[in-house]
């Protein structure tokens, strides 16, 4: 029972951080699914925003991730947002594509 209370407390915190309206009658399983769905939607939205902002071509010197779950491999040329490109240049992950 203590584990259920702790799990619900954690899930409620995650739901609040995601801006979900929580129904107090939801079971832990329902709350967990709602949190998971909201996290996936947030990730998809962020990924789409990054792809839309991609305006700078880079040549990868090392593998990197501009968005979650999409590895950009060493030796490839890819389009990423300028802010990511600048960080990668400074870190030695990429150089401007010529």
C-alpha cells in the first residue's frame, strides 16, 4: 500500500509538470497511462519544432542527437537548428558543411 501511495505521488508530480488535469478518481494505472501519453505528445511536439527550425547544415565529426531517438552518424551531413549547430561546433561534434 505504501508503494501505491509513493507511485501515485510521483505520477501526480509528473502530471503537474506536464500540465495535465488529473481526475482524483483515476486508478494508478490510468494516471500512469495519461502521464505516458502526455510525455510522448510533448516529445513529438518538441521533435517537430526542432525539425521545423532546422536551417543550418552541419558535417558530423562524432555521432550526435539533435532530437531524441534520432542518431546523426559521424561523416554525415544533416540540417539542424543554428543554436544546436553552434553548440556542436564549440564541443567539436560537428563543423559547418561545405
